[in-house]
């Protein structure tokens, strides 16, 4: 089984970090395994962890008003290996803006968002690389959400 | 009248940046004015400048076709003073993700994305704050896109 540091090293968010920096982030992370169809967090729940997918797929779901009185849960994106979800936890947002549910059994690394944010505050050089990568991850989601919803 | 530095200081993208950093960023900035209906950039076109709105309103339009610029468009968000558009120019993306259209006479500050990115690379202390602000801005924008597009899905 891969170590937390190895999983982080191949993730989009942390791949630009040095070995020493990866060790610091890995120290805040823990590996978690969930079965199929498991709700990892719900929309509007208090933020806690940021997640990196090591194996499996996670569906990003949102409650959307189809018309007044009818609210449906819809998948807006599928997160794959190496990708991150739950960024709200590291961006200081009090609640998650969507739900995350496993599509198949998943192995994840969960990192406490607040502690990661403090680590980046103390190491802005590393923080710059992580936040730049996060901007790329979010902008790539922006492209894929359009492909998913307009296909 | 507010100076460029003051406008930057109260913007979503540059809030929290120390005075010294704001001075460096202001040195790259230029003031621009646009009439109602002016298009700042179109979805899918090559990125160049990032814009900070000083006065007026700008609509962000998204094409409802998988091919940018073809077919109907929908407005995802309307921006006003302190908000930014054209983040792609500094976020490492080759093309703009939406079209920006002035719905009022607009006064804004334009900054060349590549030059700003070089400044951030050289000053990671500033870069960290700017990229953190940008991640917040675009994750909120992504949420609006998801909500808007879902309405047109199926």
C-alpha cells in the first residue's frame, strides 16, 4: 500500500512540493477507506477535511431546484484518482458547497483544512505552489463541469 | 478619487496584500474605460489581461454549446466594483472561460496576466495571498456555473 506521502506526491495539488514539504503535509493527513455509495460529506455540512483521491471515484453532488417546490440531488462532476475535493476546507469557508459520495469503493487521504492552512501560512513559498495548483484544479473543474452538463 | 493602489487594496483579488506588494502590482496596472455593450474578452479567446472593476457592472456570459462562441449564451454572474474578471490570464489557463460584457459604462484597472504572474513567482509571499484569493473567487464562480448550467441540463 502506498504511503500518504507517495499519494500526495502524485496528486495534482501537491505534486510540486519538495520531499521535505510533502512530509509536513503527510503529517497532517490520514488514509481513509469508504464503501460504494458512501456520503463522505454533505452539502452545507461544516467543513473539516480536504480530500485527495488515491483510488476509486467520487461524485460531486448538489441540491438544485428544478422548479419551485422540487429539489433534486444532481451529480455535477466525478472526481478521479489524483484529484482533490472539499477545497472549501482549506479556503476558510465554514460549510461545504456540495456533497461528496463514493461511486465505487474509494481510498482517500483526508487532511485537516485548518491545519493545512496554518502550515501554508507559515511557509508562504510552499503555500504559493499549493494555491497555484488549487487554482488550476478549480479551473479544470470549471472546464469539465461544462462538458458534463452541456454534453 | 481613489488611486490605483487603493482600488487594488479593496478588490477581491488583492485584499490582504501589504502596501509594498500593492505598489509593485500597481506599477503593472493601467486604468481603462468602456462603454455599455463593450466586450472585454470572449470565451475561448487567448488570455491577456486580468481586470478589476472600479465602477459599473460587467456580466459574465457562458455559451450553452460545448463550442465556445456558438449558439445561445447565458449570464452566470454580474460583477460590480471590487470584483475581478479575466482571472484565467493569471491562473495559468490559455483561454478565457467566459465572455465579459459591460452592462453599464465601466471604469476598470487592467493588468497584464503574464507580467503579474512573473511578479508573483518572484514574490511568493504576495503570490500566496493572491492565489488564495483567486482560489476563493473561482470556486464561488464554479458553484454559480454549476447552478446555472444545471437549469439547462435535460
